[in-house]
C-alpha cells in the first residue's frame, strides 16, 4: 500500500503445506474485527487482496506466503 491508499496490486498468495491452514481477514477502522476466514488443505492455494475493508490477514498453520516483498514460510 502506498501512503495509506489502497492499491489493487496489494495481494498475497497462500499455499498450504499441511492440511488445516487457517486464513482470516481483519477489518480496518477503529475496531479491528475478523470478517472472513478460510481453511486450506495441503496443496490448496488462495489469493487474498488487501482492500478498503481488509487491513490485515492472519495465517495459522504451515504455509508459504508469496508477496511482492518475497516469500515467507510459516512455522509449524
């Protein structure tokens, strides 16, 4: 994101390494809340985008996360 503005190119790709990877979207604003969640099984991929409603994405479980900044692998 650039200067607090939403950029349509701000997305991540999450690839589940194990079954049961949990992905949760968190809202923007004064009160941060969970607004969406998904579960992925091994090999499944999800593309998530930061939007006017989504300010953060929480990932639990073993996964690879691909961003414009590089690749991150979560722990177990």
